[in-house]
C-alpha cells in the first residue's frame, strides 16, 4: 500500500515556505498552490536567472515576501499565522560553500535557529519540516553503505557540515522548547540529488548539461564515477507533503529525521546519468570528461536507506532514474521551444 498526497488536506491550509524562490521551493510552492493551499513564501530574490520561480510566474500565484533568514526580527514578523512551515532557505551548493563558508554557515545554521526561535511564540503552528540533505551524514565513502536516519551526523565540506549542524539545532529546539514534538510536529527531511525542470544553478549536473546544449558545446563532466541517489524533485516533495500531513495528525509520533531517497537502483554514477540524458535529448549531444586535479573534495559514494519512510509513512519513490531524466529533458525542451511551462509543470505533477 502506498500513500498519496491528499489534495483535500492541503486545501485552504496556511503554509509558509522559506526559500520559495529556489528550485525545490518553487516546485513545492507551485504544487501547493495547485492543491488550493494559501502559500506565503519568504526568501531572497531567485538565485539564478532564468529561474523556475519567474518562468512559472509564481509571484502572481502566492504571497511572496523578500526577506533574509538571518534577520530574526523579519522572520518573526512573517511566520505569524502559518499552520505548516517548510524550511528550505539555504546556501545549497557544495562548491559555493568552499568559496563562501561564513555565508554558508550563517545561512544554514543561524537561519535555522532564527526560524525555530520565531516559531516559539506562534499559536497557530501545527508542523515544521526542516529540509536538510543526504550529505548531512558522516560519509564513510563505501558503496555498500546506504545511510539510515540513525547514522551519525558529519559532513566534510562547509555545506554538508552546516546541514548536519542544522539537524542538531532542530533536535535541540524540539527537545528544549517544543516538548519533543508533543504539540507542534517538528521533523527533518533528507533527500538525494534532485533533478527536474527549472534548475539553473551552476555546478549541478543537469543544468550544466542544458547549458552545454544551449551554448553548442560539449558537456563537461568533473567526477564521472561519483555515485549519488538521483531522483526527480517530485519524489522527495511528495515525501515532505505526506510527512507534514502525518505530523499534523500525530505530532509526537513523527517528530524525527526522515530519508526520502530513490529506489536502490536509483543510485547511479554521474556518467550513467549523463549518458541517459544524452540518449533522451539527442544522439548528437556529446560529453567530455575533464577532471580538475586542483578540485575541492566532493563525496564519491552516497546512498540513502528510505525504508523507514516507506514503512511508517507509506511513502515510496514513484519514478525511477530514467523516468526522472526523461521528465527533466521534456521540461527543458519545452523551455527552449518557448512552450507553456505552467501547463507542462501542472501536467507533470498530475501524471506523478
């Protein structure tokens, strides 16, 4: 038995999404708006140009507030009235975290502290989900290991480490100020490498592939044999939504950390994903392996064990890695052909 996201549950729910102008935040905002939720977003301007947020005209569909998660007084002002909060505001790129570690740590740790501090005063809140990452675990770089929620936190680079710290902050606030989730459900969500239409960030595999095609250049691959849990963005988002529903109904039972990764076979090497992408896009698309001997450390192996979410939340991933890439290719081709992206995104959500 598999649970589906309940459209009836979300209708007229007052939802706050921090980081709503980012890739995942924009997809979540669009989906919730489609289900009739009353969505408020709190974030900086979209981090890329173009952006999914602007291409889908989300500013006209939801209440969009410009704000910095590091500004406690501003956060306090805008969490008022929310019933459910999804915390996605973050500096979310590994390589960028090497360039700007202070910004990464302050955004990802102090930003989390500010959110929970602001939520201590709220009376309408029922659930908070802090979206972190699969990279929060102490990675032993062994391909046979799939990390469970009970594994120790760690993180080599500043991004991964800051998200591990965000996990610890969440656990402390839950125990210290929210009675271990007895009244307000508080959980963390850890997903794999998400792909999907509308991601234009730098140093991410699929956006780099699309830029190579747009510029009529070969796709450059830095780490061809690094293995990651690839999944379409709708898979973890469905997990977040189902988790939020569960937290509202039984807050204490579900107030903990949750993995939302792909099926075991969804852990693919970079080169496998690129080959699938090229095959689905056009046989003429070419790639080139170009390792940088001076490159910063990035994990070689990383897999998630999502059996807890599958057993307790009745969630499971629906699209395998090839379907995820196919849906992603479909979206970017529509973008390049100047098709109706709002309609296509809605169709993809309904088909999911």
